[in-house]
C-alpha cells in the first residue's frame, strides 16, 4: 500500500501529467488552425471558387468582389467563377484577374504577378 505521503505525490504527478497533455493538445490545435488559415489566405484564385469562398478565405468583403465581376451583391450566389464568366461571355482569366486585383488592393499589395494564362481557361 502507498502511504499518505506517496499518494499525495502520485496525485500531484497525475495532475501535472494531465495538465501537460492538455496544454500540448491546445498547442497542437492552435498550430493546425493557424496552418489552415495561412494556406487559405495564400491560395491562388481558381475557376472553381465562388465569390463567398474567396471573400472568406482572403478576408475581403464579398461586396467588393461582386463589384469587381460586375454583379450585384447576393450572399446566396455560390456560382463558381467559371460559370459567372461563361454567363457573362468573358474569359475566366479576366474575371480571376479582376478578383485578384481587388484582393491585392484590399491587402495593400501590388497587383499579382501571375499571368492570367496560368489559371487555365474555361469558356
């Protein structure tokens, strides 16, 4: 049997171990969330993305993005950029360039250096 003194030490050791595991878990969760946030904010704009998705992932007001693609603001419009471009009869590359310009301006950056041809074109 453990003495009262040893029982106190064992309980303290268990509490310290539980605290260390909890802190390690929280740090891991924070690191994963941060990595996801960084990945989304540096993700290139692609034809499959919708305006609301781009607004959330790049931290830009959706109203500005809708204005850039000549559409009225509609929070329920989840069409991908390629579909918007097709319906407007314009190349998706030009639409993406307009969206990227708004993102760059919102973040105080110069216009993107990625040529539109690298995005691939979808009529």
